C-alpha cells in the first residue's frame, strides 16, 4: 500500500467493519468494552501509538459512549464490529 493511501485504508477498514445491527447495547456494557480495550492497549504490546490509548481514556473520562449494536460480528472473538464502532468515535 503506497504511503499516501495508508491513512485512507485504515479509516476505510474501520468504517467497513462497523456494521452492527439490532438493538443498541447498554451504555454500561459499551463502557466496559472500552475499558477492557483500553486495558489491553495500555500494556504497550499492541503496536498502537500512545495517542490511541489517550484517546480511549479521554472518551471514558468525558463520559462519551459510542453507539454499539447487538449484532454484527462473526469469528472467533466476536468483537470486531463493536470495537470498530468504538474506533469510529475516535476518528
């Protein structure tokens, strides 16, 4: 992927994976999901920049909670769509 297209690719991947449907997940559950993701990212072994960790912490601190839908993920972990919806809020 050419350097000048990498940012666009990353944004497109997040948007394409944020394909949830159904009822909205309860705010407390979404915030717990975000806290768990933050905990993982903060280990320093995930390859993300510190800005991403600070952005997740900022959303939680400010009480901003993305809309995440009940259905949408397939696969072994089942968290791709919910995490993509959270990442959209960071964009």
